[in-house]
C-alpha cells in the first residue's frame, strides 16, 4: 500500500488496511489496492486459474469475499483507534460471469456510519480491453462497530 493510493488515513486505519491487504487469502487472490479514503475503496484483481471455478469463471466465493474486503477497507478509515467492525449482514446479487484473464474492479462506499452500525455498498465490475465496465455483482453490507483493546487483543463490553 503506497501513499499514492490512500488519502487522509490515520495510522490506525493504515495499519489495519495493510494487515487486511497482506493477509494470505487476499494475496493469493491477487487483490491490489487502487484507492482508499474515508468511506470509499477501490481494488482490483485478475481472474486466474487459482480463483476460478469449473466453468473457468471467477468463483462466486471469491467475489463475495472481495466485496466484503473492499467494504472493510472503506470502513476502516472511519473507525477510531479503539474500534473495529464485523460484518453482520451481507446481501449480494450476482449479475454476470467473469472469464479467466479478466480484470475485475471492486468498489465500496459507506452509505451511513452510525454509532453502532455502519452500512456499506460494494460493486464488482469486469473490465473490457477498451476500458468499458460491466457490473458483475453488488452487495449491501452492514457492519457492527465494536470497541477493541488492541494492546491486549480483546473486545470491550
């Protein structure tokens, strides 16, 4: 994660974003951060044989998980240093298959950051060689805002 892709992020948000992006699963899928700011995130990956299904299209489970990851990356900059968020509701709609070799962009926006619940929306787009985008999937997620003591790695209350 470079400073060119992130704007207005606290040290807390940067550290947790870096950890999320460097997690083995996200690295395995090839997720790359393009832009992150409070309430917004854009990432991309290329569909490879490691993340396809038997029909040689992007596996639905990968789409679901990446929609959740970009939602979290949009949420992290809005959290305090003693907070974390957990997905409590995930409603997704698959719209189109994505063949091997295709680049997919994932975008997330925080719709509302409440005191206890954060509402986000995520989209996945396949990119054509000419740059045209076709929506692959969308999801609405809610996240529970949690107090967390990072020093002892325990949840509060």
